C-alpha cells in the first residue's frame, strides 16, 4: 500500500485521539487504584486495547468493512495510539531496576497472556453476536 495524504491523515487523527485517550484513562486508573509499585493504568489500557482490537477485527471481518482509510484510522491510528508497547516495556524495566522482580514478571507475563486472551475473546464476541 502506497502512503497517501488521506491515509496519513487517517492514521494521524486516529493516533491523536488514541494517545489522548490512553493518557486520560491510564492516569485515571492509576490515580483511582494507587498501587505503589505497579503500573496498573497502562496495564488496563493495554488489556482494553487488546479486547477492542480483537472485537473490531472480528467485526470488520464479519461485516466486510474493507475501507482502507477506516481500517488505518481504527487499527493503526486509534488503537495504535491507545495501546503502547514502549511504555509497557519501560514500566517493566523500571520495576526490575527497582528490584521489584515479581511485579516485573507479573506485568510482562500478565499483559502478554491476558492481552492475547482478550484479543481472542473480543474476536469470539463478534461471532457470538452475529
């Protein structure tokens, strides 16, 4: 696929919205739950993003929505901006650096395993609703 201005605008606008949503939700969750040594805000955002991407991927497939710009806006922009692997990796690194090895393992293993489970559940949900 060749990058076009409309594709770049779709990705950029989705990323703008997704990044702001990530910041607002992760901050709200972190402030509400206030765990001392665990990045629960990013954990929740990434797991929710996995559930959403599984559900939306299944919905796009089920409804045959092949509009390239919409797919780029939702998957690359919105959900790409909403979830964040780099923050997840940095949070895990910082936990390890602080000697919180159990929390680092729970964070890394939990996000990967629960994330994969949520992608599958989101996808399955579209099949159950159809």
